[in-house]
């Protein structure tokens, strides 16, 4: 008995002390997590408030744009629509919406941004807003009113019911099921509303880019369908595999635009060849040979001629190197078609060369396959000297040639390409051979992409 | 006895210091060796390019940064130099160009040129910090996956940049709430290994094993039913890639 009493006499204070310690620990943990909760909630609330604000302002500016008439005012309005819808887009990306269906609305906002940008940067003095575009603006205004209304309803509910975005994030892991939650409900009805928006004529822009994309896809999806056996034979022949070499071949689901097979040739864990090949015509889209590359033994010029030689195996001839870079014993060389003294930039094919023995350890020919075709482009109206006069006089021109590029709207144009310098910077400037307009200006940095990893 | 020890120590020290000095000399020889050996052309990188730039600067042909990257500015300087000195103008620094350049910078170019590393403007869209973040994400999301699966994860991030319904920067895409589990559980902050970095490099160089996918999920752990409704492109390792 005495012993128990003794134990109890010191056990009690121990228990009390540990209770106090645990209690204090629990309280401080609670305080920390509470602070973090509030921080995260304020970030979400801020993003949400700003989203509402930007959507309000887009509505406002679109409303103005249909009323103003001088080019300067129209430009100002449209530039604002573009800026504000872009900002709205970025706030959407800061909210915990996850996989909730919201793509229609996001897509719509993106199209509004794109449409207003294209109109705003245009020379509105000579090419004023057309009646069709005015109708589009009017429709967009009506649509933006509806989006604003729905956002407003949601915002009121969030305030009145004291909804917390952080709770929403923690409680609903799956947003695709039927959840009885005002946030989900309102976003869903917004999404429904947007799908019912009237057809809008977007002019050139996203639609034309999509149309061009479809034409490109036809180039790799029309032709003879290869059986798995034919694909296998082609791979064996192309990679020059030993007849008894086993490799893995998988037919991919046809979710994409064209059916492909994936091939894995494994020599060891650190020596694997991966490639994708199309079912139609058995074109190899890309290849990557993952292996250890030793010390460089060849220089870049040898690498380039090895790559050109290799490209013949892919039936790719008449190419010119447009970009050369080396890093960590590997050279990456991009080629473009070169016909009639013209560089055809869209026909790009990139080759990866191991500098230890000059072996080709990768290529990506998707762009080439999608773009390569017989072209018939506009006639040259400006001489190269006339075009040169249109350049910024401060540019010291070093090289000039003809080039086909894809302009902003995805359409190919024939241009004069000038490579020149201003002080320490190098620029590529593409002038339309018909109009002399600057189609594209690139600042060519000396520092390539791969270098960055040296700083690790 | 004591004297013998002393002698042994003295000899050892001498031998060691000779080896040490020798190796130092060898190292600096190595450096000159590289400049003397390989042909330099557009796209070359390294200390030998920095030395070339330094020498070209000394003779007044080059005014750009001594960055060890043979870019357009270096190319034009080499061409001008070749033209002025009656060498074949091909923009390639081979034996002849090198010899003439060395002769013209004999007493000046002995100092070792250090490559000034620049971090900014990694390419037209991405900074080196963005790429590091991408490597972190790839490592956090897919480090157990086959190499090609890691390239694919990097490609999904890059494909999202091009999509209208995703943010327009690498950081915006990666830190979008609920987008990546590695961000939510902090695994993104682990130091990425070389494989992840290599995968990022291949992805930004244009290899896209996914064929344009913007989502991927692990069929064994995916809790969302919605993700199964997306058109699937392919499975690599544990991940299914879809639109």
C-alpha cells in the first residue's frame, strides 16, 4: 500500500506536467496550423476577389468598345480587354478548382483575350473594325454580362454563407461527382451557360490555327495502314537490330489525332532506345536513345555531317542547320528544309548526336512530317535592297537570305531573313517579301538552353 | 635512425610536391591543349571558346561577353578576322585560323580566361530557374519511372503552357492548386538527380513522348472518375497520359 502511495505521489505530478507539456504543444501546433490556414485562405480569397474584379472590368471595357469610334479609343478599349482578360485567366489558375469542369469558360476568356489582342495591335487607321467584328464585340459583350452575373451570384454566396476556399479544397478531393456545394454548383451553371453562348465569329486567330492544324494532321494520317508485323520489320531494319533481338512494341490508344506504336529496345537499364512510329506509312515521329555518353571525340562539324547523313535514312534531304548547340558531350542540331535558296523554318527536324562516337542518339521529326509539303508561296515584290531600307537603321546586318516562316496566325509567309546586331545583341528579323512588313523579330541569345544546368 | 626517417620524409615531400606541381602544369597544359585541338564552330561551348573570344577581343574583333559560347557575335568576329587575314572565310576556327590568331596575341593572351556564367535568358521563354523548377517537379512526380516517362511528365507541363486553359508560365502551371501531388506533399523540394535534368532538357529540346497530352494519372491511385473520361494517348510506366 505504502509503495503504491509512493508511486502515486510522484506519478501524479509527472502526469500533470506531461499534460501541461502536451497541452502546450497541442496549442502551439493549433496556433501554427491556424495561421497557415488563414494565410492560405487569404491567398484564395484574394485570387477570387481579383477574378471577380477583372471579370467586371472586362464587361465594362467590352461595353465601351462597342460605343467608341475613333481608332485611338478603340485601341485603348481593346488593349484593356486583352490585359484584363489575361489577368482574369491568371487568377483562375490560382484557385483550387482542380479538375472541376471549367474549361469552356476558360476557353471563352482566352478567346476574348486573343480576339481583342489581334484587333488592338492591328493598324486600325487603315484597317478599321469591320461590321462583322463589331457584331462579334457586341456578342462578346452580351456573353460577358452573363459571366459577370454568374460570378456575382457566386461571390454573394461566398460572402453570405462565409464559404472558405481552404475548406473547399480540403473537403472535396473529387470535384467531378455530384457535390452539394455552392461553389461547385455555381461554377457548373456558369459552365452550362457558356456552352449555350451563341456562335461567335472569331475571325482569324484560334479558329484558323485549329484549321491549319487539321490540315497538318492529314499529312501524317493519310496513306497505307501498316500492320504490326510491317511496323516491326521497319523498326528492325531502321535500327539494324539483330534478327533474334527481342523488343517491346505497344499499340497506343487512338485518343490522339493519329494512331502510333511505341517501341522499347532494351540493352541494359542504362541503354534503352525509345521511339514512336505512326500506324499510317510507318513514319518514325521521334527516337530517344538513353545511354551514357563518354568524352567528346568529334567536333560539331563532324557531328553535323553525321546528322545530315543519318537524315537520308529518314528520306530527309536538302536541309540546312538552323541551330547548333552542345552540352555535356552531346550536340543538338536543328535542321530546316532548304530549297531554292530558301530556308523553310516550319520543316524542322532536331537531331541529337553523341560526341563520343558520333552516333545519333535521338531525333524529333514531328514538325517536319506535319509541315513538309509542296509549297506555292506569293511572289517577291520587293528586292532585298528595298527591304533592307525598311529595317531599323541601327541594325548592323551580317547575313540575309530568303526564308519561309509561320506568321502569328499560323499561316506560312515568304520573307527576307536578316540576321544582324545592335551592340551586344543579335537579332533575326523577317520582312514580308510582298509588303515589307516585319512579320517576326527574334532576339537571339548567345546562351542556349542547355547551359543552365551547369549552375546546379 | 632519426636521420634516416628525416631523409625519408624529405624525399617523400619532394616527390609529392613534384607530382603536385606536375599535375598543376599538366592541368594548365590541358587547357591550352583543348584550345589547340578541336575545331570550334557555331554552337561550341567551353573554356576554349572563352579563350578564343578573349583573343579576338585583344585584336579588336570581338566586343561581346566572354561567355564561352560560340554564338553569332563570335561567328561574325571570326569571319571578319579570317577575311582580314586572308584565311578562307568559313567561320570555323581550325588549325590555320588558330595559328594566326595565336601569333597575333602571343604576349597578351597568357592569362587564363574564366568563363563568366550567366544565368538569365536561358531561351526565349524559360529562365534557368524555371528549368530547375521543372526538374524539381519531374523528380518529385516521377522519379521511379522509366526515363521516357520522366521526359513525358516534363512534356505535359510544357504542353500545358501552350493550352488556353492553363497558366502561361512554368511556375504558374506547376503551382496551380491541386495540379500536382508533388507540390501538395512537398516532394517537389527534393534535389533532382541527373536523370530528371536530362529529361527536362530533352523535353525542352522538342521531344514529346506524350504526343501533346496535358494530363496524366496513376490508374492505381487515381481517385477522380473524371480523369478516366479523357481521351487517352498512351501509358508509360505507371502513368496514363491523356488530353
